[in-house]
C-alpha cells in the first residue's frame, strides 16, 4: 500500500472517526498517522481506538503510527460573580489570585501568573476575543486595561504571550495519560505548552526511549528558543491555532516557513497543523483558500499536514482525507514543486553517513525509474536521505517495529519491517524483493541501496550500492525476486 505522494497525512480521531470501520476507511483514504487527542475523550475511548488501529495494522500488513497529544496545562479564569462581565474599550479590570473573588475582581486561580506578569505584558482571554494590557501587578492583584470591547465569562482560557510562566508543561493529568499511552505503545507523544528546550528534557526523562517526542510550537516564548527546541525534540508540530492567538496572525505564515526549514536542516519531521480544511467540518468541499493553505505547506517542504476537527468531529472525515490527499498529490506534481523544495541551502557535514545519504539522493535524481532502499536501525539514515527531498521513493527497511511506525511521519518514506541482514548479497536481495512486493519498483527498476557495515548497528551508514531488479525465478513453487549489482 504505497502512497502516491511524499508528504504524509495526520488525522485526529474523535467521535466522528473512532469506530473501527471509519478508522479503516480513513487509513485506506490515506491517513499515515492517527492522532489521539487527550484533551478530550475517556481513557476507555483511547484504549479502544489504539486496539482498533493495531488490529488494522495486522490486517493490512502495514505499520501505522499513533500520536498521543497531551493536553498540557490549561490556564482559565475562575468563577466570575454573575457569570460574566462586559468590558468596553479602555476599561480597567482587576484580577485576583484564587477561584472566586468579590464583585470588584475577576478570579484568576494561577499564582504563577502574578509572579511572571509585568506592566506592559499582554493578557488574552477566550482565544484572544478579549485583549488586555497589564498595567500593574501588586502581590496577588493585577490590573489590566481592555484593548477592545468584549465579555469575560466563567472558565474561559487565558493566554500570556509575553510572560514565561513557571508552570510545568506536564500536569498530573498528563502524567496519568502518558503512562497509559506508553503502556499501550503509542509511537509519538506530542507535548503542549513548550516554552524552552528544558521542557523537552524534562519530558524525555519520563518517556525515555519508549516513544518519540514531538514539541508543539504554540507560544512566543518557544519561538524565541526555536533552534534549541528543534535540536532537543524528535519532531515538531506547528500548532498554528494556539500560536495564532498569542502572536499576530500575519506573523504565523513566516514562522511556519522558518520552522519547516529549521526542521528539514535538523532532520526532524515537522507537522503543519490546525484549520487546514476547517470548512469541511460541515461542508463536503473546502474553500479555495484552504486548498491553497495545504498546498503552501507542501511547497514549504513540510513532512506532514494535519486534520483536527475535520476528522475528529466533522461530518465528512473520510472526504477530508481524500481531499487532502488529492491536494498533496497535485501539488507535488506541479512543475514548480521541485524548485521550491530544493530552494533552501541545507549544507552537509563531511562525515560518511551524511555524504552517503546525500549521494544516494543525488544518484536517484540522475537515474530514471530509481528507488532508494535504506537499511536503518534507528531511522536516522532514512531521515538523512529524506531531508534532501529526492524525487525517487524511499523505502526504509528496519528490524524494529517501533521505528517502522515512527517513520510514517517522515516525508517520502515508505517504512517496512524487515529482519536483520548479514551480508551484501542479502541486502541487495532483500531490497529488491521488498521494492517489488510493496508495489514500488517493477522489474528493471534501479535500486540505490544504502546501509551500514557492520550490519544491524545504529550510526554506521557508510555504504552505497546500485543494483537493478531482476526477473523473478520460481523456487519451491513461489516467485523469488532478486537483483544484480551494477
């Protein structure tokens, strides 16, 4: 089941898509990674979805990646006397630490805010519908001035784009959810409320090597340290919805492009997320602007694009995937696509693994009907090749189930579980048989085979061979596909 595109599709599971038959339809329509959003749903719901996906994996013989998205801390107002308060432009509002307050104050039950906020900092409430500027912080009382008309209501969310809050990005709920996810065997864990690279380090201490760690970029404080966060994480999600609340909307496209480029250079997969086909929550077709938005992420070189409400609670979850698949395929065949994805200067370190991987991509681009077969233990070899965005398909052969699944988010990579190899001859035969079996390379296709000696060890990529798939021979009544080396 080889996808006829390079970029991957991530779909969020929710009430509209949690049934096993719908999950299968989503997979067949093109989903590569299923996102379980732990901001919603019960533990039993997530367990059932994970079991259904693993059953689907066994049925179709293809690795399926499961991404667990942790909720993170939620900063909200307390209970407002009377339930709401209307504000006019220029009104002064007093906030006090605590769940409740008198008639003159608005309750804000997060003491960390009063320690971190300063005069001049922004204060956004209800996804930015109410915008205020902090005038003064004195003890547990904070005064802010309204910058627009609006209404404050009970338990609405609060954002502080200019303040670094002394709040752990992993709450007690997240710890319980993470324990469940790791016990189930999720492949990726997405971390909310990342502010610094130290947040990634703290999360990795909990996760270890049991899953790959993805940092969600949704705060200006994270943008200020984006290079170190990209270096610390295994992957990045550009969470444009929350990010667009905390920074001006006109800045989001530029940051999207910059983060995608940083990730590509660093060989870290990057997902562009939120509101990509938002109108398809209730419409069978997207707006033309939404189609252009998805295409822009593909031209930028993103590894994956994500559906949120469209597949979780929308009326057209499968159709949303089908539309996204068509947009990606059409974009990747446009005459300008290659010039866009090849436009950035990546640079290369003069070490064998980098040189061999770059050479594989270059050779594949010079040959007609070529396929790259990368034998990889950790997934790093496939990532090194993928960052050059070769036109040829990349088959990643790995002896580790968890790596085959994690690689499902990586651009252009068709991951396959393959037992360890022990010789050059076995490497060539295994690559040839896999390429044919997966429907990627018929007889006569040229294979660029990348691996490492000694076999089966991470970090030893030092070998490139070129072979051509040969005509199958019948052994014991079954075809056996081989190759001859060029």
